[in-house]
């Protein structure tokens, strides 16, 4: 388990920072803790237990993307960090939400989608 702690106050403050500048989209965070929050926010577009085709994943990412980064990079981050599980290969690949990301930080259970 990680020594990172993510609580609602921290989550809200990051979200406020990311959405407060209407002039330009912020860069995707490189800080591990901040990137977990960013990916969690995007992951909330997907329901647990449902298999999604890649096109639906890409659409969900585009709808929730607050950053100057493309949907492909975000999708790869979601898979690599345990927010999404890739099932199958090639044209038959689907994605399903995963809770493996919970092992990367201490998530406060008051954050939606964590408990």
C-alpha cells in the first residue's frame, strides 16, 4: 500500500485548480497523487461491472477530460494504473472498471466511487 493519502478536501482543491482557469486546459498532472485524482475523476464516467468497447471508453474520456492530453494517453494511464481492466486483444478488446487503483493510495471512503 502506498503512503499517499487522498481525502475529499484535497480532491476538491485540485478540481478547483484545474477548472479555475478558463483560458487554457491544464497539463495532465505528473505528480503521482494528483494524477491518481485526475484519473479517478475520469474513471467515474464508467459504471462498475459493465464491459465497454474502446469507442465508448474514448467517448467517456473525452466527455470528462479536463486536461491538455489526448484520450489515448488517458486510456493507457487508466489501464496502467488500475482504473480500467483491458479484456481480450485486437478487435475484440473490451474494458471494465477496476478497483485495483485503490492499492495505490489511502483513499478516503467519503470520495465517490471509492467505498
